[in-house]
C-alpha cells in the first residue's frame, strides 16, 4: 500500500519575494481574528449523569443570539456530541498552537460530556433535551456508530493525546472510552475487501453506513480521531485501521484531475459536496503519520485539481458525479470551507509545497469578505460565525455552534501560517476562464492588486504581484 511518492508539479511563480513559514508558529495574537466570546456565550455548565459538564448550545439566532433548541428532525435537543466534539478539537488545537491554558481547561468539562454520551458497547448518542435526558430515539441522536460517534472518537483521541502528560488519570478515562469504540470499528472492518453495487458504482462495504448511504465523509472524521490516538501511541492496531479506511477513501475518488468530476473524493456514491468533505485532510494527516506516500498523493490530487477552480472562479456547494450541469452554488456554509482550508494546509506540510498555503489563504478569505455577498462570514468583534450564504443576495445572520466552530477552526489553522494575511484578507475583483486557464485578479487590504492564474492542463498555479 506504500509506494514511492511522485507528486505532480504544483508550482508557484511569484514576481516579488514571498516567505511562508511552516504551520507551527502562531501569528501575533494581538492581531488575531480568533475570538471565543460567542462560543463562551453558547456554553453552559450543567449537571449530567452525576457529573458536572459543559455543553455547547446548538443554535443562536439573529438578532438577540439567544439559545435555540434544535428541531430540524423533530424535537432533537439543546446540545449534541457533534458540536461539543468540534469545540473540543478547536480548544485543544488552539492550546497546542498558543499555549493558552484557558482553552485547555475549557476542553476538559466538554470531554466529560462526550464520555457520558457513550454507551457501554462503544456507540454514541448525540442530543440531550432541556431536562438533560438523552434523546435515545431521534433520527439524529439514536445510539449508533455514525456521524456523532466519529466526532466523539475525534474528541476523545485529541483529548487523550493532549492530556496524557498533563493529567494521566483523566487521559486514562478517555483512552478507556476510545478502546470501547474500537470494538465498533472492528465490526465495520469485518467487511473489508467486499464491495456493494450502488447505482452502477462499486462501493467499499467497509465504509460507515448511515442515513441510507455509505459515507466516506464520516470515515474522514473518524480518521481524525484515530490519527490523534496513533500519534500518541503508535499502536499497530490503529495503523491497520488507518490503512484500511484510507484505502476505502481512495477507492471513492475521481481518477482524472483534469476532467469533470476531477480527482475529488466522493461524498457518497453519487455526489461530491463540500459539506464535511474531509477526506483530503484525513489522508494527508494519516499519510504524514504513516509515511504513506499514496495517501499524500491522493489528498494532493483533490486539492490541486478542484480547489483552485473554487478559489479563483466560483464557489460550488455540490454536484452529481455524472452531470457537470448539476453544479449548485448555494447554500454556502463554514463547514464547506473548513475541510478545504485545512486539507490545503496539511498537503502543504506533507509535500513541502508552499503554494498550498497560498491556496488555503485564498479559500479562507471567504470568512473575511471575499464571497458573493462581499460581507464577512465571521465577526471578529463578537466571535460569531454566521450560518451561511443562502443565495446571491441573502446572508443568514444566525450564528450557531457549527458555523462558529468551523470558522474558528479555520482561522486558528490559518493564523498559524506566517505571512498568509495577504491572501486571507484579499478580495477577488474579476475572474475569467478560457480553454486552458482560469485567471483572477485580487485586491489586498493595502490596496495592491495581484493576479492568480491556474493552468488547467498542467495543474499549476501562478501568482503575479
């Protein structure tokens, strides 16, 4: 499964000196966009299952931004493992990059909530109601090993790795919960090497199945947690998990980066959609940990074939794999952008190619106002991440947990890259596409213009200052 890594050329020609450091040293925090005020507002301390825990309220609506219960699929609840897991990942990543002890301690009571949402068999529930009882029957909360379980594993894996030296006793509790979940992973992987036919496409049967589809996107978020645990332990069992799940993701990828649907990772057997499409991020991360060049190459293939088209020409929400005319632009949300931004940064780290950092900055400028509405999708004064762009005229002013956390996650990662502000704070003023090129002119916040050109044949990106 491991081969010599021959990456395609994805070069940058810069007419002026550009220095981009590695993704390890945070920018000057006094100039930081990262503001946890709204996340603090969404957070509540409660007594739950005999423990004192923190929860993150799921919705917060304009104009007063008070807490709102979730009811998209019937009465769901006030908080979820989905969003608490996201908050844990955000706080722990911020702690690692900045040494901020407040973020470390904010993660602890959130982790206690996740621990108490796991069943004895290693599966997870998702929501609790206002009376703090668990929603055991809801379609988005029933005990299972799908989306919310993947985020639970991610949170527990990150928590274990960070706390293992800081608080070994607490880390042991997190590891015990992780080990329970591995029994569920083993059940999924019993189907390894078997395939199912879905609409004339051979789909790996060892992908996680939920909501009537096989989902590589669920597997990607599960892999984030497995990567965290493997980084801390180098456990051979986890290496096997990562290799087998990574193989499944690669079997769900387009094979031609130059032609539609490009070398994208399929979100399900029929579609690519930006929402939660974390496969490139997962494979680049696992590829670095396992020194697996095939994983890195696959991740780079999506990043270099699709992302420049979205950053330079038109942001797309989704399309059917068999129909170029099926492309839909809206709704655009933070959870569409974060997977692309962080994947670009991980591929930059894996390949040593700083071009991908520039691409991440251009994608990240969606949050600072470089979007179809020309308005920031994150308010640095309040820390609110807005819930999306509904159409070419309409901003959703609500600021729920998912949007806020995905915005914070993106900005934390972007701010860890020196000299990226030129791109993060740029605005596209024109773009055009020809047979061989996509070109876009941008204005930086100092009033200077620069041009970015994507060669669709060579899959190279040129920047002219």
